[in-house]
């Protein structure tokens, strides 16, 4: 039997039942199993027109235009403070806002075989590729790279637990299991799940975990509002890539987006929706700060069921110094495994000792690059020299700032946020090299160094001590790309005193 299981925190059970009833679902049967009380909710689904049939109605002469009707259901089981829901059809849309987001992955860490990975889906940050889906042959050991936060696993189940939970499973927000049981034995399965979740985890896994403290959530909501009303937003609307609902990947198609705001703000339709469109909507319609989180985004995909999400469920946002992430409407924190993997990657990058005269830096990069001290140290200046790396594009490329003994240097001074820009520029150069975009010969080099004048009150000798997770993510991504091209990544640190 195939079962898609969500765990629901006890305080959310009543609200979830109400959501089912408000969505036209009715209870068709109640029963008790192994101390669990069950209620089966069902809806035949509304009849909807088929878009292609509307377009080609002239070619369907004499035929009744077809209608789509997708039935959906849910089976809720409760026992004291425990609650699980089995999802059928589109009910995962209804369940997800109320569920324990950590359940599926936490279960995997206790029953999955880390030497039998079938598929993984990870979220990446500060890279062009935001989502990474990898498929493996059976009996492949789990291999997670630094900078990845795992959101989904398809794995074999350890031999000792296969009799209870099946041979393999899929684990995300929910868990998709295929135990060899009858419907009357679901209650016993749920009891086994509660028991196994109390056991120690069997392997580390870099990921994010849900923040549940209301005061923390309110604090991070304020940071999000700061971002949405600022002049330079860094968030992204999640429809630009797939969303993971339980164990199902929902790839959003082209379609229309309708933005509205309860209590103010007209319904506005967009063929494509960007974060700048959202910020303009807020500014033009003078939506107050207190009302911004009331914004809702209605998506009308082609040939699929329309759905509506609150704004918080449509935004990805990292609060950098706080090391937290908003995704799927939930504030989550990077777990210790994620931070450990990322710091190990940073520690593996070679450090070039900084010359005594450059240990402390004042002023800006242009003056520094052409200074007599830099020249005496043997560096050749390439700053603003756009002839080094020419492409067919009319956009000039600044290859690097300095070079010496087979190493090129990208130099940047300032706060971690500003240092992130040079990581992006250096990564762009590596991408151009990978794509062989240069139309001229570029000087040979074997090492690429990011030379940071790190702005802080005290000198920073180890980037692992930086509070900026975004900077670390950018450095990790750049270093990985350099190694892929056979180039040695290097870091050099100077101190820029904080004024």
C-alpha cells in the first residue's frame, strides 16, 4: 500500500479540519485503529473547463466540451497529542501550511539506509542553480556537498525496519512509504512511526529546520518587511523554480498571476511576476507595512488547477546575520550539519599569507591596486584593463585586479555584503572561461585568489568566524567552480578597520 504521510502538530489539527470542511470536503467514514481515531475526508472536486478544448471548440463539432474533475481526500488519525494525515490528490496543498515540515527528513534519518540513496533534491544558495536534483543507481552511498540543504530524499530503508515500513521510501515534508499492510493496519503503522521518531538519528544531513518560537517568527517577519520595502530587494519569488510539496515535485508552468491585498490594493494581473513587480505593487498602491503580509498571489497555470498562496509562501529570503531562511511560508534555521559542512569547505581553501604592510588596509580598491606598495610587492595591475578578456559581447569584462607568479587576484574591501560582489564577479569570469567565451588568448594562471579587506572591529584570520552565511555560500560556490576548471582557489585576508 502506498501512503503519503504528513505529521500535524496538535495545535494545528482543529484549523486543518476546518480547512478541509471549507474546501468542500465531507467526512464519509470514522473508525478506530490501535488506539487511533480516524476520519476520512472526501471531495469529488469541482468541474473545470479544459483550456485546449476551449481554444479548439470549432474542431469538436457535435461533441460536448470536456470538463476536468479531480477528486481528493485525506485520512486524519489522532491519538492524544499525536496526529498524522494521509494525503490523496491535491490535499497536500491544504495540509502543508499546517504540517510539521521536519517530519519526513527526520524520519529518513532514522529508518533510511545511508548506503542506498536513489534520489536527492537539495536547495543551493547564491548560485545560478537554485535546485539540484540527483538520481543514483541502487546501493549508492548518500553524498551531500557543502552548500546544499537537503529537502528531499528517496532511499532504501534499512533491512531491520523493512518489515514495518517497506523496502524504500521518499522523504520530504511528508513521507511516502509502501508498507505491506491492509487499511485496517494503518493505526499500528502510525504507532511504529511515533516510536521510531524517538530513536537517535543515524547519519548527519545538512538542511534547514523549522523555527517555531512566535517571538522569533515576529522578529524575522519584520526583517522580511524591511526587505520588501527597501530599494534593493534580494528575495526571489518561488514560482521561478519547483516547489517541493511533501514528496511530490510541482513544476510551475507558464500562466497568469493575480496579486491582491486583503483590506486594500486592487487585483492586478501579471503574465510574469518578479520581486520588482511586487515592490512596485506595494509602492503604487500605498499598502501599509502592517498590510503587506496580507498580500495573496493567485496562480493560474495552463491546464492545471489554479491555486492561491499568501505572500510569505511565495517568497524565498535569507536573513544573513541571523542565518535563517524563509521558504514555503516557514522560517527555518540552517542546522549544525549544514554549518559544519559549509565551514569544512571554507577551511579546505588555501590561505595566502598577507604581507605585513597589507595586514591593515584603509581607502578604496582603485588607489590600493595602483599604489607603490603593491608594485613593490611584485603585483602587476590589471584593474580596469578590459583588454585581458574579450568576448563577442559588447559588455566589457574586468578579468581580475592584480596578478603575480601565476596567481590572479580579485580585490574587494568592505562589509561581507560588499565582499559578496567580488565573489559574483570572479564566478562570472570562471563561467566565461568554462564556456570558452573569450575571443583572445588570456594569460595563463593556475590560482585564483579572492583578496578581501574584511571590514570588522578586529582582524579576522579565519572566514569560518564570519557571521555572514551568504558570503560563505558564495565563496563555497566559487571555490567549487574553480576546482572544476583545474584552478586552485585561494583566499587572502586583510583587515579594514570598522569606522
